[in-house]
C-alpha cells in the first residue's frame, strides 16, 4: 500500500472513536477514550494535559508504535487500524519522524551515522542518496559542521537539534514530538522551539506533546486532555 499520495485538502491524520485499554486480571484501565482528532497538512498541533492523561499513549498510536483497541485511524487517506506491526513499521519509517524528550542518540556512532540510521531500513535508497539526505537535514538544523563528532561531544541543545535532523532526514509527512524541550534548559528549549517553528513555517506538519504552556501556545491549535479524553480544543491562529 502506498500512503504517500497526499494533497493539501485531505487530512494527514483522522481519528474516530479511538480507545486504548490496558487490561489486567483485576481491572481495565482506559488510557484513551473515544478520541476524535483531525490534523491537516502544514498544521502545528500541541497536546497538553496533566501527567497520566494519555498524551504519550496517543502520540505512540499516532506514530504507529502502538495500536488502539477500537476506533479508526486514517493516515493520509488510508485506514491503518487493522495493519500488522510489520506493515506499520514500514509505513512509520517512511511517513513519520519522531523527536523524543530523550535524544536517543547512539553514543558510539557519529552524528552523521546517527541521522542516517533510520534511512538504512529503506531498501530503495543508495548509500550516496542516504548521505545526501543526512547532510541536507543537518544543514537545516545548523549542525552540518558537526557531522563527524559524537553525541558526547555535543551539548544537550545540540544533541536535540541532531535528533530533529534524524526525524527530518527521511522527509516524513508528519513530525511527532514528545516533550522535545523536556530535557533542556530554558535557553536551549527556546532554540529547539524556534527550529520547530521554522520547520512549520516551511510547511511541515507537527504534532507536539508538551507540559510547557508557553511552547504550546506557539502552535496553531492546542488540544487539552484529561483522564484519557479530549476536554478542550482551541485554535490559536
């Protein structure tokens, strides 16, 4: 299935009645309940709410790292709800870029190799094509001069910029960011947010989970969650 075909009038993501339940022998815990959400191409959506409200669970499902118990998830016009984990992995690698709170860089790989790693799973790319994509992504985040360095030689803010480059290198349809400034001081957090805003201004579609209200208010729309439900949605732009 090719889900790369997309146009500006069709949502990138549509969720209808999405529910996620964590089941044990004693109790069912509803992490998400009847979530409805639409994200359009080029939109910047922030998801906020208290710890344990389901934000990260929702982002994991959006990123095809997890699946819902019920409901429909449509990505670029195609229902991905019933696909196997291996099928989801193929789509995830080509369609979705991740930026995590922890930078998740591999210590014994160079910056260039870290950014290239997800691209090595794409059989249709030659090594020279991968290297070109890596260098373009590092150039975009202002880190091309550090491509031969290792993560331990970079500051926290620089490592997060490399993590953004890794997410961008595959030219994904959507960028998902889970507390991307959570491990940074205020100055480096602002640098990363400025970078995300620049990507948004250039047409990238962003969905960001954050506890920082000031950063959330830089999005086009803020989704507020509580106890696994969307309790409020506000358009800011």
